[in-house]
């Protein structure tokens, strides 16, 4: 429970930080499409960070994405 909460809060924090940075540095006046881009990039960064954290902590195997087949 605590690990899940920590992952969720960390992901939200990354989303918020990336959003604030992009809103701060994008030239104004901003349109609706600019906010769509900010949200999309922030979501991508947050999900990428969550993916990397889960792969590096949960999956300790050497080859996470490949499984060797048994030879017949």
C-alpha cells in the first residue's frame, strides 16, 4: 500500500513539475492547443518515469523483455 502510494505521488510530482516548467517557458499568449501539448508531454514524462521505476525495482531479471524458449 505504501509503495503504491509513493509511486502515485512521485508520478504526480513529475507530471506537475514538467507541466509547470513547460508553461513557464512557452511563449504567450497560449492557445488551447498549447495546453494540450503541455499535458501530453507531461503525461509522457510521468508514464516514462513510472515505467523505468517499475522495471528497475520490480523486475530484477537481466532480460526483462525477452524469455528464452526451452530447446526441444
